[in-house]
């Protein structure tokens, strides 16, 4: 994730991404989450989130005459957006052009292309980049459809795309998080009932010489490791991730969480740098890795027809102290560019692709489950065991921090995991240093 | 009698082409004058905005205004665009000024010829004269103008950024950027706790540059000699194979290499294990991570050196070897006295260039190890981080472009001083007996 | 005599062994890429070199899911034009510095030399704005222009090379009334075939695999180059296109390898023969 952040920082250097391509994360590929019920207490419940349920808009915004739109999204969304674009054109006479720019690159690109007059009218961003986008002045608020969005989308998602200035900016698409996938031929649900059970299972199952391992995840990534800290009372920034002067990454809970993570080493005999997502995914696909902690974007790949075995999924189970890890969630949303020549048409299209009908079509075409309320009741989704597990996991997630200082978190924490994992360093001391590094970074940025 | 040269030069300095017309070079003079009229018009039209933009970096900040329930954007100034556009204008003005001076000098020379009672070239003669006597100027002008705008200008822009507060909290178009003098320099050097990191990273940067340059050069040299020796068959087959690393895009090879060198799961260690050898922790152990990077870089870089050296080997006149064979020279003697000096003569500047390039070799380190394994004693740097990757994670990751610019400047000074010093001592640079 | 011959044969054998070892060292990662492209599944990582299940689906996907053919043509067009222009610029600059003496020659030489050394991630922004003002964003011209523009910085190699060519060759031609241009085209160029090949191959391969700059300038799918298209396959954080990426890379690498093999003979023949005649 740290690398992921850096990526987002400067597109000119996106070549590094090749190495990071592997990083898991909240970006890029779309697959979705029902999430209706996901109201995480610590999610960035920032300034304004009108709770009165407004009635959906009766009228639509009037698009500009002669408008045409350019939309940026990831390759996986191409079919869906092009289909929607054609419908939209038939209905309103507005042409929509799809261009492949994933949400990880969109911000850097729009910062350059927007003022140059060649940027998209509508683009995808992950919510953790929202405040930077607002600061950089590239996004228009979701004004006309604000009440509609607030009424119809999961609160976690709406809060996440509301900036620290209290204004709603995004048109949420879906929420992403991670949980434990497992190979049903190798492990049973009971083996995943708790982390102690996972340890016991792995001890019996591991054969390092044959590359058989009980459990793996991307060990160098705060995106995943944070779950153990967050679940124990650790936090990144105080006041719902909005107060950069209060850092909770070296408090008792965080230390306890990472100490637990450190204890997993006995059943995970490899170095941080070796457990790359590529290795992990390959071992899982080949039926050697039993349990794979990975994100919702794998739903499309982890199917019986692609893998040849049944895949199950469970939310992250409780740690030995009885608390459950709390994973990060990221919200993918559409944003209208401040440099769009046709802002009304762009808002109209953003609204159009977020409608109930569009949400169902999106699930059918790309497997992404919209963050609209009530979608998890749809029969097609309800019967999907993996989706159900995600619905369950969404009850206990935390939206990633999105204030501008968050970059320092990814940077400073990146150094922690090799220390405590490969070198058995003292968790408390390592985290203390990371926090002081973070403070230095934040200070310098002033 | 001295009047013509003074008059012509003065006239041309006041209005381009007038001096030439005075010298009765009517075609040339009119062409100059027409250009001058355009240049003056262009300068007047753009001067004010360019100067204003580059000094203030914009005054109005972009904002949103609430109209009813709709937010309307109000366009502001884009500091970075203003800076670059101002810079472009200044470069164009500088080009005009340069041409004006050259034009005055030309008029002076023309006048001087008249003073001496000689005839001036007419336009036809001029057009014939240039390719002959001014050939060098003619052929390097276009490349130099390109370099001026596409290389020099961006560098000056980067340097200017160091004197601003351009970072992710002052990011256009949303925010304005301001000049802030040497503040970024001061800030950077007040972080004294970073000295240790700087020293460590700097030492490894230099070690890395030396190792990588020498391994690829001598690796390529050895392979070139091996392939080109008499009696080896399938020369072109071998050469073709050795070119493969060069043909594959480096970012792809590096991705693959990362997998190959995975200590726990990679095929290299799996293969070694079959022979009963427990392979090293290629990318997790500080020493081996460095070694891995050098090895991978050798793989990537030796084909270039090999191709270059084979090219040079073929230029060495055969009779040199034949003569020394008659004298009964050994193979080693021939290598030491003929082959090696010839190669070094042509290649030494390239070697220096490669050395400097390796100091800045971002791709290999970043894509292969990402600077890791982390070093807990360093501030935000790993064991394999070199200055430029450290600079990246330090500043760019955190969006502080002005810090990045400051470090770029220092890195540039170190490299340029070193490179220039050695470059000016190479024979290729000093060789001045080839005057035509 | 037989001792000499034995030693010679022994050395040749050692040479062959070395050559083969180096070939293995060289080809192994490349082979890995090729075999990955035929491997079923999506992951680039694999424990075995030889795929357990072979497939050509990734090659098919290249053309079905992506506009691979279009990208290919774009890349060829850009790389070939850039190659011609930048070799031309480099040769001319090198020629000027090697054979002529003029005012501030050394300053220009040093200046050009160090310009190439400036480490900056920031200069791209300036180039971007330049192109914006020239209305060249999202055009291939922009790529060609920028890649060729910097070429003169690489004059050193040419100059070093021309310096090794004896001047006596040219003097004869000048006495015969050849112009500067004539000397360049008729004497120096034929003598520098290996150099030209080298520069052309470097330039072609460089432009062919360049994606950082191309990515900032080109935005529509139809204008994209191979490298940008391929890179984007693995660019996203959750990429699952590694094997398709490998297949694409194989197709990208092929023309470069082929070009080298075609020009290879020139390398060997060119210079020695030319110099003897001179």
C-alpha cells in the first residue's frame, strides 16, 4: 500500500507500478460489495451526513446542449460503461467515450489533464484520495443528486466520499475489503473458526519443501496488517481518522495486534519480501495454499470453473483475545471533474450509472456489487456464499483514512513489517519509531 | 574608413537587417528585417504576461461558488502552467536576443569588408558559403534548439521548483504556489538526524555505480572477445542469443527476475535445493540483495557493452595485429597494446556516462528490490536504496516536489562535477590535433 | 607444434563451454517469459519452468480484449521515425564535434554531456506544458519529437567513433572537391555502419519500450503504444493479466530481436572491409 500511495503520487513514475502491480489494494479492479448494513462506527463519519432520508429526485438535471462525455475507469469496467453509454446516448443524445484510466492513476492524470483541457468529465477514484483531490481543486461536489445519494447508498460509502469540508463529492460505486478465502478441498470451515484454529490447521498442513502452506497474505502491506491493529483498539488518526496530531499506531492495542501478527510467524515460515501476491495467488490457484487473505476483487477469479475446486470465504475470525481483526475498506466512486465542459451531463451520467437498474446490470456484467442500499437482498447475490461472507465482513470494517497526511502512514509503516517479522524486532519500539517518523513527515509537509 | 562597420553594426543593433541593407545585402537584410518585425511584435504581445506569471505565480485562486444548489467552478491561476509558460517565453526572448547580437556582428563584419574595400557576398554566394564554411553551425543548430527547449528548459523548471512551496498541500490547480526562496534548502539541512542515512546511502550509491559499471563493461568485453576470437563457429548465433536481454523491455525482465530470485518460492533456489544447496536469501538479506541487484544489472547491461565493443573491435586495422604477429607478440601482448587501448579510446567517455547513469539508475533498484530490505537505522531508506530512490521515497511519495527539486540539484552537482572532471580528461575530449 | 595445437584446441573447448554457460545465463529469464505466456492461469509466478498446462489463449486475448494490432502499428510508426531522426541528429552532432573546430565548441560539448545527467522527475511536467502549448497532446508527433529532440545529447559515442577514423581517408576526397556533406555521406557514413546499427537498435528498442512519457501524452486507446498498453495490464494493483502481459511482451520483443539479427551481418562485414579499401 505504501507503494500504492507513491504510485498515486506521480504518474510520471508509474513504471514502478510494475513491481507493485502485485500489491493488493483498494484500487483498480472492480468487484464489489453489498455493504448495505456496513455502518462501521469508526468509519470516517465526517462533518455532514444528513440523516433524514430524502425522497429520490423526481426530476433530472438538465444536460448541456451538444454535450459529449469522456469517462475514465479501469479495463474491467469497459463493457459495462460502454453499454451504459449507448443506452444513455439513446436516451439523451449524449455520446459517452470510455478511456482506460484506473482509479489509482486517475488523480495524477486529472491534476495534469484537467487544467490542460484534455481530461475526463467523469472519473473513478478510491475514497482515500478524495481530500487530496479536493485540495487540488479537481472535483465538483455531488450537489444536484446529493440527497438522492445520501438516501440510497450505504452510510459507510456516503461518509467516505464526503470530504473533510463536509461537502459530498462522490457518486459511490462499491465498497472493497478483504477476508479469508479458503480451498474447500484442503480446509474446512471449522479450521477457520478462530486464529488459533488456523494456527493449528497450518501446523498440521504446512510442508514448506513442497510449498504447501496453511495461510498467506501480503505481509509487507499495511492495508492488510492494519486489521490486527484496528481490531485491538489501535487507530491511524484520532477523531475518526481526521486529527493528524493524534496517532494511535503505537498505543497498547496496536502493539498487541502486531504482536499477535508476529506470533503467526510460527506457521508462516517465509520472509516478508517473499510473500508476494503473485506467489500467493499462484499457490492458491494450484491448490497448495489452503487459506488466502485477499480482497473482494478476487471474486471473479476465485470461482470453481476457473480453479477447479470449491472456494469458501469467511470474515476474519477472532484473535486469541476474543477480538476480531478490523480490515480496511475502500470506497470506489465516480467524480465529476471541475474542468468538465459539460458538468450537468456528467452529473446526469454519474447518476445514471448508479441507479438501481444499472447496479444490477453492473453485477451481471462485471461482478461488481454496488454500494446501494438493499442490494444484498437481491436473490442473485443472496445465494452467493462468497458475497454473503463479504456482507458479513462489511459489518466490521474501517474506511481507510483519507486526509492528506495519510501518505505518511503508508510510508512510515512500510518499514515496520520486515523489522518485526524478519528480524523479530520488539513491536513496541518499532512502532514508536514509525510513529515518530510519521510525525516528522507530517511536520515537514507543513 | 572605419565608418561602414560601425554604422552597419549600429543600424543592425537598432533594427535587424538595416545594417545588411546598408551593406547592400538587400535580400538578406529584408529577410532579417521581416523576422525582426515579427519578433518585436511577439515580444511586446507576450512580455507582460510572461513576466507577471513567472514573478507572481498567479494571484487568483480557483474556487467554487454556490449558485442555488449547484456549485460553479471559478477558474483561477495555475501557478505551474504560468511558470512554465513564462519560462518558454523567456527562452524565446533569449533566442531573439541572441539572433539580434549575431545579426549585429554579421553587419559589423560586412561593414569591415567594405572598409577594407572588399566585395560582399550576394545572397547566392551567401547560401553557398554557409554549407561550406559554417557547416558545423548549420548541422548542430537544429539539434541544439531542440535540446534547448526540451532538455534545458525542463531542467531550469525543476531547479526553479526548489525555490517554491510546491507540494501536495500547495498543489495547482486548486491551490497557488508561491516563491519562498531558500526555505526548502534550509529545511532539508536542518534535519541533522538524517546525516547518517545520507552518508550510508551515498556510500552505497558510489559502490553500486562502480560495481555496476565495471561488471557490465568487463562482462561485455570478455564476451565480445570470446565470441570474436578466431576459430569460434556460430558467432552470429551466440551474438543473437546474447542480445536477448537487451531486446526485452527492462521493466518486464525485472518483474520476472523478482520472481526468479524469490528465496522461498523462486525457481532458482528450488533448483539449487535439488543439488543439495540451500540458496541465499536473495532479496531479504542485505548483502545478497545488493549482490542480486548487481547480478541482474549485469544481465541487463552486458549486451550493450558487448555490441559496442564488437563494433570497435572491427574498426581496429588488421595490419596492426599482423605487424605485431610478425614480431612474435603474444596474444596477451596484442590485447594489452592494441585491443584494450583502442577500445578504451572510444569507450572511456561512454564508461563515464554509464557511471554517472548508474548513480541515477532508478529502474533496476526500484523495480527489483524497492530499496529493501529495510534498514532500521536509516530514515525511510533500505539497504539497497541509492540516493535517487531514497529521494523518491522521501519526497515524491509524500508529494513534496520542492524537496525533490532540492535533492535533484545536489545530486546533479555531485554527478556533474565528477563526470565533467573525468570527461575533460579523456582523450576523446582533449584530442585537438584533428583540425581541418 | 602439436603442443601449440593442443593448447589451442583446449582453449577453444573452454571457450565453447563458457559461451554455452553464458548463453544459458542469458536465455533463462527470457525463456521464463516465453513459457509463462503459454502457461494456463493468470499468474506470472510459477514453480516450474515448463508449464503444467499449455495454452495459447493469452495470445488470443491480446487481440480480442485489447487493440493489440493497432498498438503494434502505432509503436512501429513511432519507433521507426524516432530511430531515423535520432540517429541522424546524433551522427550530425558527433560529426560536427569530431571534424570541426568552432567557437565555444568545448563548452557546448560539456554542456550537452551534463544535461543528460540531471536527475529529475519534475521535468516531465515542463515538457507536458510545452506540448500543450504546441497543441500536440495525444499525438504521435509529440512522442517522436521529444524522443528525437534529446538525441543530440548522445553525441559522445559518435564523436569517439569518428575520432578513430583516420583523417587521411577524407583528405583525398576533399582534394577531389567533395563538400562537407559529401565527405559525411560518402566516407564517414559507410565506415560507421556498426555504429549506426548500434544507435538505431538502441533508439528503436528504447522508444519501442518507452511507456512513462507515452503514458502522459497519449490518452485514447486508439493512439496507445504497445508499451503503454502492456504496462497498463500490470499497472493496476489487483492485476490479473500477468500471463497476457507475458504474451504481449514476447510479441514486443520479437521485432527487436529480428532487427538485430538482420543487421548483424552488417556489423561484421562493414567496417574492416571499408577501411581496407580506403
